[in-house]
């Protein structure tokens, strides 16, 4: 029974992760729309010459000049976006074009939160699959819950990113850590295991540090607690009761 439950948790976890990665773009993959706001025949101020731009950037500039309303995503061509982002005076031939390249709506906050929630939930289920398979709730096994949730979140965002600076690592760390708290609480409700409370205390300490680093991270803490709160509590309670039914004994590695 434990092996079958472990397979179910792993399968559902993988489905959630694959769904999040395939259905929603990375949060950092912002779409930009460039357009020409002015042009002049005098080169009083030139930020970049057309010939110095990459081939992709030149294509975007040509489309903007022709008023074709081009778009380009940050991860599609990082170099091109960096060379055009913001307001730039670009000289092409004898004409200087003032081009503005700004972000467009990239799906909105809801899609970003749904992607992060699915990735966290998938990571938690993978960790629970291992716990169910081992049949014990040692400190090491329990610590896999926040560790795997964070790893899945960061991996899904860092892998496609052109540079780590485009990924808010601390925010995803806070989101993944917070998402594991409801599951741990659900397990503690049944077992009253002090190890679980100690682990939750350690997680809260890390979350406080993340908020001190950037107060905006408080949203990355509250959202998974709200979205995954009740399902996480129920899942933690279910797994712990299943392990109790198999006669496991909570121990500390």
C-alpha cells in the first residue's frame, strides 16, 4: 500500500511540474514592445549605431520603424533586449530614431502565482512520495519537503534564464519554504512530533531573514500559505495517518 501511494504522489507531482512548465512561461521571461517615438536628421545624441546592434535587434528596429509593432521576450534574445531596453537614440544612416522599449503584459500576476504554486505543490508531492516509500518521518526526510519545493521552483526559473540576475532567488526561496509549512503542520496534528515543530521554527527563521532582505517577499510567504494552506494540511494529515497505519515510529536522524 505504501509503495502504491508513493507512486501516486510521484506521478501527480510530476504532472503538476510538467503542467506548470509547459502551460506558463517563466516569470522572469518578460515581453517587450519597442516603438519609435521620434526621429531626427541631426545626430546631437546617439546611444547606439544601427550597425553595432545584433542581427535580431536590427530586425526589431526595422519593424518598429515600419510601425509593425514588433515584440521580443527577454529569454528569446537577452542581448537584443538589453541593447534596446528603455529609451534609446539609434542612428541608422542619416536618421536618428528615438526608440522606447518597455514591458508588455506577460500573462499577469495570476499566471505567475499559479505557475509557482503548481511547481511548489509538485515538489512537495515528490518529497512526500519518498517519505511514504521510506515509511519514516526522520528529520532528514521531513527536511526534504522544503528542500525539494525550493529546488523545483528555482530549477524551473533558473534553467531557462539567460542570467541568474534576472531571477529573484530569495523570493522563490521564501515561496518554496512557506509552501511546506501547511504540510508539516498537517503531519504534526497527527504525530505531535517535536521534530516537526523544530523544523517549522527553522523555516520561519529563514522566512524572517528573507523579509528583512526585501519586505516585498512577505507576499511570497503569504500567498502559498493561503493557496496551499488547506490542501497542504489535508495532505500532511493523510500521509502521517497512512504512516501510522503502517506502524512507523518517528525518529531523528
